[in-house]
C-alpha cells in the first residue's frame, strides 16, 4: 500500500495506546507464566518474552536475553504481583532458573516438554551410538576371524551365517535412531493432547 514501516509502527502504537492505555495492568494477577527468548535477523538478535498462560497473551517483552534482561521484568513487579505467581515455565536455561529462585522462590518451576524430549532424545542417541560402535567393532572382528573363501559361498556356510548375524545386529542398532525419533514424537504428541484435555 506504499506505506513505510515507520508509519505503520506509529499507527500500531496509537492503536495500542487507545486499546490499552495502562500497559502495567497486564502484570496484575499473574499466576502461570512462561519465559522464553526468540531470535530474529538470522539469530544475531534476541527478544525475551513473558506470556500469561491463563490468558494466552504476551504481557512483557524486551530486547536481548539473559539474567540482566529478565531481572528488569521481575524488578518492576510489586510484592503482591510477585506473590501471585505460582508456576513458571521455561527452557531450563540457567539465567531463568536463577531469576525464578531469587524473585519467586515459592513457585513451581517447570521445564517445557519440547526441551525435555529433546534432551531425552539426545541422551538416547548417544547411548545408541556407543552400542552401535561396539556392535560394529564386534562385526569387523567376527568377519576377520571368519574369512569367506573365494567364489560364491554356500547358503548353509556356518562362517557366513555368523558374519551375517553380526552385521544384522549392528545394522539393527544403527537403524534404531529412526525409532527413537518416532517414539519421542509420539510421546510429545500424547503429552500435548493430555495437556489440552486436562485444561
């Protein structure tokens, strides 16, 4: 529409001021909040965002991320507003945990399911890789100890059967990475469905 972004920004600010002249009201009666940061401009800049889970609205945002930024949010809250917060969700970042423990020590601090499942999947995959390396090393040793004769081996060759079994074991472990991802996806979906139904 041939309107520059600065003009659009001023329009948005005027509309916001008319709709909500006192932004501080958003911070009243907070009970269940979520804290997270998001990047923009190809990950070079961050915004810290606080959401009210009960109303599904953003109640506070600030450029950058880290403890010093999050402290700005907590320091503007009154003792009554701080005491009303009962649950805080986040991604397990140290700076979030430190602020929660310092300013709202009596509230429940929950890590969101996305990161829990991501950490579990990473741990399972590390174990899978270790087991696969052991199985593959065993396969190479078995292959070395049971060399195949020249030409096409017989179907009932016992040495060939031993080598094939060792290779199949290693391949099965290697292919289990996809099953781990599927299980984590199903768990995440089930968790979210349970969360939606419970509310």
